[in-house]
C-alpha cells in the first residue's frame, strides 16, 4: 500500500501539460467554462490554482469564487 498523499509538501507539477495550459489561461485572463460534478456551470477567468482549489473571477469588480478541483468535471476555454 502506498503512502498517503500529503498536501502540505506536494507541489503542482509544472511539467504536466494540464498545469501548463491552466497557467497560460491565467496569464492571458482567458474566460473559461467550468462544468461541475453536480451539473451546474460556472464561467469566468481563472485567477490562480493550487492543489485544492481554482479561484474563478466571474466579475472584475467581485472577489473570486473558490471551486474545489475535485468538483470540476469539465474545464474549457470559451475563446
């Protein structure tokens, strides 16, 4: 049996293409669509990501909404 995943010492693996794509979308402030596991949908730009959450800004004047990574079924660019 493997060792349990320890989020306190883990880092995002920037060699992974998915992490690199998300970072590119963050830099370009790309508008994204996130389809959540429950079927609801959220649109906005990704502000940052970490091992647990995506921060999605739906309105430039509003604070970002935090979405648990494991609740996202589909994440795609709207460009």
